[in-house]
C-alpha cells in the first residue's frame, strides 16, 4: 500500500479554497478512481495524468488507484488539478518522497506529453494558498510572474512534469527544448478564451489607449467639468446629447484621468482578469484603471456575470476599480440595465447557481451615454427633430427612474458649432493637467477618510454624511428645498452632498460651501443654479 498527499486550489468566483489531493494505492485490478465532486473537465484528468506520467519517463503504478479531493463537499472543476494529482500518484508509488509533497500547493494543467500548461486564476489561487499558511507553490513557468505577485510565497515555475520530478527527487533538472521565439507559445493556447475580450468590451491590458487626451475634445465645458468631478469622487455619469457631440470621446479619456491603482487595488483587478482569462501573458499586474465598453446587445449575464455551470465575471467585474461605459444606453435591454442596481449600491455582485453562490467585486465608475431621441436631434433650442413626442417619451423612458437615481451627474452635451470646430487657438486642458487636480483632490479625500473603510466620496454612506461630515451652515438649504418639492429623492440628496464634497476637494475648500452644493445640484438636475461650470471660478 502507498499513500501520498499534496494540495491544490479550487476557485469559487475570485476566492479560492485549498483542496487536499490524496492518492492511495492498494493491491488489486489496475483502476483509476477520482472522487470529490469533480466536474467533466476534472474527471478527464485521469487520462491526461496517466499519459503525462508515462511520457515523462516515470512508471505508472499497476494497482488500484484512488485519488480523493478533500473537502469532498466543495464542487471542483477545471484542469488546474492535473499537476497535483500527478505528483500525489508519483508520491504514492514512491517515485517522489511523500513527505516533500505535503506542504506544497500545485496548480497547472498537464499535456499528454508532460508539458505544464497555464490555467486561469493563478493569482487568486496563490492568494488563497498564502492565506491558508502555505509558503511553497508550484505553477506553470509562464505563470510564475503572476504567482510571484503574492508576498511571502516561494514560487517554482516548471515547464514540464519531468522538471518537477527532478526538483522534488533532488535530481539534475533536465533542460526542456524551447519553442521558436518568433512563434506563439503553444503552452498559452486556450488560456484566453476566444471572444472573451470582445464580449466584455475590454480594450487590452490597461483597458484604454494611453494616447487619448482631453485636449482633443472640442468645447463641452460642462461635460469636461462633470468628467473631472466624476474622476475625483468616483461618481457615476450620464451624458445625453446628439450624435457626434463627443460623448464617447469623453468616456474613453476618463480612465487616463483616474489615479493609478494602489497595490491592493491592482491585485483585486488582476485577480478578476486572471479568472476571466483576460490577463495578458506579458503583463502579470494591471496597475491602471480598466476600461470596459460592452455592446448594447450584451445580455444580463454578460453585464453582471453568470454562466450555465460555473459563474464567470461579467462586464461590471471586469471594470472593477475602473470605468464601465454603456454607449447607446437606451438600446440595452431593460432587464440588463436594471440588473446594475445592486452592484451600483453594494460594490459587488452576488450570483446564485445550483452549485453555490459566487461573489465578484464590482466597484466601478459607470458612464452612460444616450441620444435624446431616436433620431438624436431633439433639443429644447432647435426644431430639427422629426420624432413625434410619444416616440421621444418612450425612448427616454427606457432608462428607469431607480437606475437614473443612482447616477450622480447628469450633463447635456451640446452639439459642436462651426466656430469651435475650426478654432485654431489653444484647446481645452490636457489630460495631464486635469489628472493632477484629480490626484490632489483624491489626496484630500484620503486624508479626511483616513480612519474609515471608504476611499472616495461616492462610497461614504448617507448617515455618515449627515452626522460626521457636515457641510457649511446653510449650504444644503437649496438642496433640501428640492427634496421637499420632489425634485430630489432621499438618495438623491445624499448623492448631491457626496458630489459637493468632491467639488470642495477639487477647489480646496475644507467643507462644502453653498457654491459647491449649487454646482452639485446643477450637475445632478441639469437646472442652472447661477454658478459657473468651471471649477476654477469656485476657488
């Protein structure tokens, strides 16, 4: 009889559960039994592991083999258990000392030739192993950089099962033949699922083009101010205006205005992208805010996450700590849009399936963009719209009141005139200039919220705003009158106060003054309040 055990990790969303992989050999008819709630892809590991062990030069035990995955009550799926199963089998057959395997966590898929292939979710798996107290982790060589992001863990990257056997048996490590550097690495095939980036609206590792500049946007003083306030406080933004006015340009330039992610935020974002299979091989850590712009045909599952068996992160999770841009918002299905209400408030999304409940982070800055009517030319000042009033009402009613009530800033984007378009003088402020002000405002916010669990003004609960972070005396009088008249809801009043704090941080006020609240009201209701839209005029 032979027995050996090692460990691997089962992922539930972006959280990991350490699984003990046990192998037991007994006399009897040669058979391979895998127990412990494996799914289809994990059950197929029996054939992959057997072929990999034989093709790596080791002898497959001709006995009754039972491999158990404990705890047995946790559903397990994927091919990331292959390396741990093969090592446990070799330990039970005494090809490797079983005592060496006991305290090692192994993550990786095996090819039939013994090569170790990467799997999705290496970073959250290693984080779970570190939290459980494990200090040694074996991962595929191409995922070693991602695993090394976790402090306090010794990472061994292997290219083949032969190399792992040699390392654990204290034998000379064989050199594996390298592939042609001009050709794509076959080990990375399948790591990024085809079409996932297009379906989620991701635009690459950072999610946006670093070459985009706010100075490219012509005019739009009100919209530019709203973008700056949104970036400084993490407030949701609704841009409404005719086609070609610059709504998409403003949204695409918003991520570059946001501050760089902290180390903790980078690990959160990288973990989500790793689970989704959207982490580029050459960029193990995402340190810039992601940008996600799904098409308006996206389903509810594509937006909030889901799937038939194992729930996958959706667009709201892919935009965690970044920007979620919903262009042509009225064209999205009402069911998909209303599903955004819970993550907008909670900062995470909970998906229930028969196999269990999955929780994904989803604290993002949402930007909505819409035309005022089906033809896009409806305006209070012009008469170019050809849509009947009933069509305009139906089109605007596609965005429900509860959803819009969660949006802090609502700005009408005006059409660009000929004079602005052909003007050759200096344009608007650059992204670098606006980003410096946003960074300074975030620092003021961080100093005020230093002893709290919140990071931005948009996260502070209403009760704290009314009791702990009070504005100047009389500053909220006009906003409270709007509440009495029904212009604002109770939630809307709290959001006005949050925006007022952000405006105060941008202009350098210790607490919101009446002018700060007036600008916050103007940005939320669209009704002029007699204050300039330029933040510099409020200092």
